């Protein structure tokens, strides 16, 4: 896929404009985001992603468009699992409801920049060493297995990572929120506020999730442009999804299992592709292996199918057994 520099610039510029419009419209007057408002924004961002995919279909063909949609759906679904951690962070730092949107916006913008660096590094690595798919595939299978064993419960706590600890060492932090301010001067000394700490927490925590989501999407497309745009659209819609899902998030009891199946499937796909590309003929008496690969159409069908089954099964389970719903933090209701 030949992507000229001007298209990269135009795409990134368009994404920044969307973020700026969102920031100006939603945060012009800080308020608690309602379900109706969040729903409209989610529909808007999903529609924008859909139009982008249709544009790819028209100008570049169905193959690249299908790869984009498969990557976008995968990244979006993996991002839903991030919402549990975001909810824990908001609860831990007791972020006022009227400022939660801004925290997510800036935090996810930081995450997008860091993911861009990850994507560039991953693309360079893949272009030079195709065998890296063996590592990616094995890692995704292991991550999927770990995710299937994961439990979201009320005892789960947020532990500050290295980046947050470094920020606290460099800057003194105020005890309380200072409105929407990230920095403040007290007696001539500069402080950061909990608002800034939470933004860094959101951005840096998302970076850890990128360790599995980036290899996963490279298993669906090798095009850096598609990897970046799929990640960008998924992250941009994630903020509003946080407010929209609300109580529904606690009902997705089989989400981890569904995502683990998707990660495992993509891991197998990567290993098959690595075997197909790296013939390993020295093991087979000098004859190359003839290993089948999994097409993008099959991948998209599996991803959508697993997500549909997972969601329906989760809702049926919670309807029959309300006590099975996931509980995260004691202050959950204050954030919806």
C-alpha cells in the first residue's frame, strides 16, 4: 500500500481537528456527560471510522478496507477491556464527574502518541525480520490464555507504574483537585495536580495494553497506515464509550473469554503466516513446508462472530443470574 506523505499529514491533521472539536464542544463548559450525549458521540465516531473504511474501499480496494475494519473492530473490542482499568483509576483518584471527559481526552491523546511510536517500531521490525511473527504469535496466545483466567472484581486496585512514580519524584503534587487545572503555583512553587497525575495514569496504562493490541493488529494487516488509523479511531471513540456503557460494562461477564479467543486466534494466524513465509526447509530435508494461511475475510468473520456470541451470552447470563455481574470499586455508580 503506497501512502504518500501528504495523506499521512492530512489524516493526522484531520484526527487532531476532530479531537479539538470534541474538546471545544464537550469541555467548553465542564459537565457530567450524559448517556444520550455519549451515545451521539459514539455513533459519530463509529460513522467516521465507517466512512474512512468505505473511502479505503473506493480508492484502494476491498482487501485494504477489510483489513482496516478487522483491525478497527479488534482494537475497539480490546479497548473495552481497558475501560475496567480506567474505571478503577477514576475511582482510585476520585475524579470529579465533570472533569472525567477531559481526563480521558488528554490521557488517550498521550496514548495515541505513544502507540504511534510503537507502531513505527513494529513496522520497521517486521519489514526486516519476518520471523518476528513467531514471537508475536506466541505472545498473543500466552496473553489470551492469561486473559481467560483474569477476574475483574471489587478487590482489584490500581498500582502506580514507573512513569507515575517518576512524575511524583520530579513534581510535588497537590492534595486536592484544583478545578480542571493540571499545573498550579503555590507560594511561587510549581505543583502538578491530581488531574495531571490521572491523565498520565490513563495514557501510560493504555501503553501497557498496546503490548498485546499492536501485535494483534499486525496479525491482521502489515500496513502501518491501517494499523495507525485503526488504533486512532478506536481510541477516539473509547472516551465516549466509557460513559455510554456505564452499567452495561458490569454485565459483560464473558468479555475476557471472548477477547482471549480473539487473541489466541490471531496468534495462531501469525504463527501460520510465519511458517508460510519462513519455510524452515532445513527441518524438512531441504523441502519447504506448505503451510496454509488464514485470509482476512475469515479473520473478520471470526472476530465479529466471537464478539457477538460473547455479548449475547454475557447478557443472558446476567439476566438469569444478576449476582454474576462484575463489580469494580465501591464508587462505580458515581461515575455514570
